[in-house]
C-alpha cells in the first residue's frame, strides 16, 4: 500500500529546519497492523503527519499504491487515506450515526447529500466496529472507548485502503486499550486495509502488531515483526533504561528490581511463579538453584519457611509468607 524510500522528515520553525529522522526505507502492507513505537518527542507524530500529507517531507519519496504522494489531489487522497487523530472528539448535538455519515463527505455533493451507497457504507462501518447499539446516542454521552470506536467507524465509512491513527488508545483504560487494538487488528485482516498507528502501549503492540517500527533519536527506524526484532536483539536494545528488562523467551518487557537477598525456593507451577514475582518485588531473588540458610517450600497446605533445614513457620498465602519472612530477615 505504502512504499517509503530514503525518507527524511522534520519541520520548519522560524526559518530553521529541524530534522527528526532520515533514511527511512519501509513498506506498509495491506492486511497488516503496523505499530510505530518511540519515546515522547522522537517524531512519531511528525512521521504520521508527513504520511498523511499534513506537512511536507524534507527528502525522499512516499509512494501510495505506486503513486507519489505529491501527485495526489486533495480529493484523490481523501479517497485513499483516512486519518484518526489523538484529540478527543468533543462535539455536542450530534448523533453517532450522523458522525459516521460524515466519513462519506469525500463522496458527496456540495450539500452533503447522502445516497444509497453512502448509507450502505456507513452501515458496514458501524457493523464492523460493533457500535450498532450506539447509533442513536449523542456523541457527548459516550465514554472515551465508545467515542474512539465511532471515530474508527467514521474512517471506515470513508472507504480508504489505508487508515493512519495517532495514539488511538490514549485516554482509554486498559481493557478498552486491549479491545481497541484487537479491533484494529481484526479490521486489517477482514478488510485487507493497511492500518498504521503510533502508540505508547508497548506491551499491547508487542502482542498484537504484525510489524513494529522502532524510532530512536538520531537513528534509523528499525522495522520488523515483533518476533524477528526479539531474536535480533533490537527490542532489548530499544529500551535501555535502568529498571527495564526484556525477556527474550516471551518477547515482553518487565520491571527489574535490585535484589540484595537470595533465598532457596522449592515448588512448581503458578504458585511458584507468583512467589518468585512477589519476592522479587520485595528485593529478594529466589529459585531452586540458590543455596541459602533460608528456604521456602511450596506445599499443598501452604508455604513452609525453613531456617537451616528446620521449619520455623507455615503461611497460608503469599501475603503471610512475606510478613513472616520480613521478620526473619
């Protein structure tokens, strides 16, 4: 859908050119969800605005369906690319159905008259996003998650092969973030559209995205599947901040804790994993290979705390274990 060759992006401020990123070479394919990741200020929004033709590129080429972006007229581009921005849609006295219908504006006449095809396209978009129960509601009565679904339905009603989104999960609670990413992934699969979005929700992107674009200041954009980037070590290098670790086996990030104490832990399954997690949060590294005077044995009846091989306490749950252990340490 989109081919980018040696692209340079940035912006002009008071006559000066500020370069954000250079030498970007990539493809955005139909039927895939591509996520753009990077820290604040790295240029994610600048890249999206450039791909949307909201601001000019500094150099290189952007081809959309084989045609240079600059060769598109405004009307042609509105039939090819739809954009969903971060800002909340704060409108009143407008129904959900009316807002979705506005996605058909590139196809209507001066008066915005909707024909049968326009109404059919709007209905398809509403069905695809699952917002049928909301159509009679007014926009200002919706939750953030519902409002964002409506904005995506409006973009779908525009019937473009490409959808660009800037932080579509901003302002959403975690379950809504998950639902939103799953919805976009499903839409890309069912419609064959190329969906490209920027996000700060790293964990969700690692699990849902077909492709990742990793942006770091003054470096080339790193592109690949989450799995390939994991195997190459690119994701582990992406966040090198203190306290952030990357698990090469799961392909996910985690918080690292400084552990000054080490104890022996025997057990298996989920209770073993949860005990390791709780102890690590409290600055204690524990596993079955550590040799120490203090040991914890996970049994059917609870958690046995031993000192030099002798049981000194038995806890019913992890909370009690932590309290008894703190007294011992």
